[in-house]
């Protein structure tokens, strides 16, 4: 799909002089060709963008600046997925090529919308999109931190501990989101470093770039700080699961102590050898019952003395 946005956020035709932003979402070959012919640039295909090495994500080709970042798609499309988004600045206009649907790209929605509608150049649109992506990542990290704190409180609660397997799955979701956010922030940080080096040629405002770099760097540190907490909570939950399993094994051991000796004694009584004459006396069964009670009691006493449970 191809959207062509002019100043003020209005959609126009591809060839319109007022066009400011060409947004290619999962484009067809014909749509790519239209943009390439209009701006005289080479738009990378999805296969080419996927094959980019990390060092080849930021480069200049002719009079065009190519920057590629990893951004997260929308949550309402299902589980969060990340994908490469390529920004191309050429002739004062911006071209974006993507397969995912970041919320920052929605005109008329969210906090970045006002900045998009007031943009005067393609560089302004680029900065507005990066600012919107950073704000969205900040929201996601805040949500992940809140969920992590809530889960930690539940796991270590003495009143009503949660089902640990369910809690472990929730922790996995939080960890996956934090990892995706960290990867995205890292790519944005590198994008901003390269953009600052080329700011004069492409009308990128240094003040906004510097502020964005500081914000993204701080968010990246927050995402990194979450990793030890996630690892600690995961280890603690696995330890609690192991402790629960140990208690089950203890219960099975107690059942063994309680039932195996009486079963052995009953088996001996049931052999009926002729030499075992005292089994035939009236008091024989009572001796057997007494032994069945005494044997496990003695084993329980030994286990308690040796602190086996």
C-alpha cells in the first residue's frame, strides 16, 4: 500500500508537488516503481532490507540518505512483532518502506500526530516518526516494568502465591517485550548517531536530534536494567517450583514409610510355612497388627531423628 502525505497530513497523488512523505507499507512492485520514478531513488525491496548487514543499514546513495531501524508493530494486530523500517530522505521528502505497522505512523492518532501534521520538510517527518516510536517504546517499557513489579509481588507473597507455571509464562512475555524494545532502541540510537553526522546536508535539526538521542539512550539503559531483574525473578520462580517438587517427593517418601513395612509384614504372614506355627495361635494376628504399626512408627522416628523431613 502506498500513502502520499502532504503538509497538514492530507493525502495527495504520488506526483503532487506538495507531497512530503511517501509511505510504502508492504508495497507492490508497481508502487515501488512509481516512487522511484518520481524521486529518482532506489527503494530497497523487502529481501534487500532483510539482507542488510548491521553496518549497511545507514548509508548515502547519490543525494539520498538511507536509514533503517527496527520498530515494533501494533499490539492490536496480535503479539508484538518487530521489523525493519527504512527511511529515505531525498529532495526534501521522506520515503518509508516497511512491513510492520508502528503506531507512530498513524496520522490522526497518538501524540506524534500533531508533529506530523505540522511538518514542513521530509526531515521534520522523519524526526516526528522517530519521536513517536521512542514515545511508544517508553510506554511499553513502563508497562513492562509495572507488570514485572506486580508479578514479583505476587510470586513472593505469603498470603496467596500464584500458580508458578502460569507466572513463569507471564514472565516470559514480559521478557520478550523488553528484549524487542531494547533491540528497537539500539537501532534507533545508531540511526540518530548517523543522522547527526549528516544533519547539515539533509536539513535535520541538531537540537531535536540531540534531545532524541538523550531520550533514546535513557530508555535503552532502562531496558538494560530490566534484564537482571528478569533473570533474578526467573531463577527465583524456578527455585520455588523445585521446592514444591521437593515437597511432593517428601510426601511420597512418607507414604512409602507408612505403607511398605506393613505390606512386607503382611506378605510374611501370608507365606503359611509349617514351621511358622505361632502364626496359627489366637494371638498371632494381633502380633502381626502390632508389628504393622510398630515398624512404620520406628521408621518415622528414625527419619525425624536424622532430619530427613
